[in-house]
C-alpha cells in the first residue's frame, strides 16, 4: 500500500489515505486446498437484474462465477433466471435465495422506486427490502422484518452484503458496516437527499473523498464511490483509512462495468466470510473477529481495474506500466489499446486473478 495524507475540507479531522496495490488484493483471493469443497470456498447469493434489465443478472453472476468462489446462487425474475442459466449453467437459480450463503450482492439492474413498472419487479424490491432490514441497527426496522425463508438462508447471521444501484433507495437509515454500498456520483447524490444533504453529481465529483466519508458516517455503511478513482470510506468510529484504487483505465466507462464490479466484490466477500476466523486480525481493524470490509471492497475495485487493463491493453497511470510488465513477465509495453465492453472485463478476469495470486 502507498500512503498519502488526505486534506478534508469539510471534516475537522484529516484521515489517512491509502492507495491499494495489486499485492494488497492478493491476500483476499483464497487458494483452494485438498480439503476444499464448493461450500468452503464461498457461496454468493445474487439478487440482480429484472424483466427490464436482465443483462445485469448475467453480468453479475458470470463475473462472480469466475471470481474464485465455489458456488453462485441467483434469485430473480423468471426471464433473468432463464438467461442466467443459458449463459452459465453451473449457477443455481430460483425466485428467492435458498440454502446458506456467505455473502450477497443485490440491486444491479433493478429499477428504483420511480422506475419500477411490473409486479414481478415490485415483489423483487420487497424481498430486497426485507433482507436489508436485517442489517438495520434500528431495532424497529428489524422487528418489522418478515423472516420467513430468510432464516434458512442467513442462519441467524447476516453475511456481508454489496448493495448496488436500484437497491440503494431501499437502504434503512442506519446499517451495519458489513453493508457495502457501491454508488456512482449520481446515485450517491440521490442517497444523500434522504438525509437532507443536497449535492449534485458535479459537486460530488469535485470532492469525492469528503462525500464518501459523509455517506459512510450518515449510513454507518462502508461506501465504495465509483469514479475515475474508486474511493472506499468506512464510518469514522472504525478508525480505518480511506482506500483508493486508481488502476482503472478510462475504457472502464462503459455500460455494465459496475455490474461486473458488484460481482467481484460479492465473490471476495463470500470467499473470505466463509471462514472469518482466518481473517480475524486484519490490519487497521479495531474490532476483534471482524473483516476489513473497506479494504476488501477496494481490493475488488483493484482486481476489476486490472482485468480491464488486460482487456483494453491500457493502464490509467504511466507509473504502473513497469509494474504491469513485470507481472506479465514481458519487456514489451502494452500496445494497441482499444475500447472494451463489460463482457471483455469478465473474459480477462480469470487471467487477472491468476496473476494477482502469484504476487
């Protein structure tokens, strides 16, 4: 990790800022051993996509299945289920999650309340709302939750959860820090309005670190703010640094790349939470027996960026050229940079993970 000091204009205390490197992501990629099975390697529950945006279901599940876990369980609309199975027959599908999961990714490709048009999607949003209430630190919300079926899935435990896109407006007011929010600037602007903070995307872009910290403190969640640099902030009471991932090339600005990131993040959470005792003494964490969710989230962003470098043949920062050439064991520069789509990132993901595991 590379350290620098962040100067925060809107905070009375400055917080250390850490640039996350590829070798930092290595420790969250768990290699299987002779005793491993598909359950011990981590099971991710995915609730993404909708009748209107079924592609998000394909992107998140395809990504997760290639991100070093044992199993992906998809729950969603029937149309999306069929498309997911067609793309990845190894994925288990159903209308609602069944069986134990070690982490959950939800929200990608699900319309928010203003754009929800069909009954099946409304039911999907209600199901997501019931799940998110379990993460509320407001007991009134928790008591209102219909836990039928959820008890079997969560087994008296709330695994870490990635909340993306259309699920952000379903977030309870205050949640556990094992909730990781993944908004872009416009989505963060909408989220802040719920707390009577009015800042448009352009304003957030001028000071993303401060607004990520603000959102983390308001929600008590871990916040991954997507942008040219990916910022990850935790609530101040955890006393963690601000993590920044800045590997990603500009070609990452393409439809569906955020869905791919949500899949990677969910998979990282699942493979580490499958045996949390292995990671109970994370650096910088004040809480015994807890994971550093902010560093995991930033590691996911770094893996996502590295895969996009391999796909597009372009590094974001000239200073990373020598590092990438060393990893690829070549003296040749990356050449013939080109546009990419989300599927290209997924196709490069297995190579990216394999190379990072060797560091």
